[in-house]
């Protein structure tokens, strides 16, 4: 029951960002387990996906079908809208919300990776960030070559984005760096051992929780 869990007034939204293969999904799960072990109310979501319509659109987005980059933008925007509504509704119950990718991925994948008109792409990013108001952005960085090798080890069947060449992921990585200039976050070296990455992740989350608690006192 939620009443048995520690909650945070207004909830906390933490976004986990980075290119394919940096280990975001693993870190979300490890952070979830750690926070639940502390007795906290935790929820997780992901983008693309996160809601019934979002998951249906995710399956389309990841299909290796040729299409213009603008198609990806509008699918991502539709997924984002349903997630915004979900996350806004969850805040009232006070969970720590761990979100696997957010609007910054639009900048990285659609603007820099896909090469769409930056003015159109950034407008969608700004809309999402203004609505979601993340309390913390954690960016996981590592050499795109290393990240792609991890993807290859994980599965021999890759989705639309994972099938892109190294040059694409180098542009995506640059897109994330540029996004952080607009929306500051913390950067963690994802080439470190998984447990070390988890420790650094939890240090940032714990500092945020402490700051939130002190403000409420």
C-alpha cells in the first residue's frame, strides 16, 4: 500500500539519458530496487513507450522501416504527450519517478541523428521539458563504439535505431551534449563497471532527496 511507503511532496522526476548501449535501462532498474529497499514509493516509465498507446507506437517506431526523419519526430511527440499526462497525474501521489529517456532524446536522435529542422525539433523538446519539469537529468556517456558493441552483444536482432551506422550515433552523442547546454544535468561515465555507475547514480539521487527534504522542513 502507498501509505506504507515514503513519499515526496509533489513527487520527483529523474530522467535517465544517453545513447543506445550506455546501460540506462539497467541503471533505472538498479535505482528502483535501491530506492524500494529504502522504503520509498517508486515508479518507472520509458520513452518511447510508457503508456498503452505509447507502447503501441514504440513498436512502430522501432520497426526497421525506411521513412523520413520527421516521421520519427511526430511519433515521438505523440508518445510524449501521453507520457506527460501520466507523469503529471502521478506527481500527486509523491513517488520518485525514474524515467528512461525524455525530451532530450528528441534533440539527440531526431535533430542531430536524423537531421531534421532544428527549430522544429527544439520546439518539441522545449514543450516537453516545460511540461515535465524534471528534478534531475542523469546523462550516461561513453564512446559510441563501446556502446554499439554492447548493443551487438545484447542481441543479434536490432531495431531501426540500433541498425544505424556509427556516424549516426556519433551525431546522437553530440546532440546529447548540446542538449545538456540548454538543460543542465549531471554526467556519469558509463564506461565504468556497472556497480560503480550505480553508486554514482545513487549519490546524485540521494543528494536530490536530501535537498528536497530540507526544503520541505
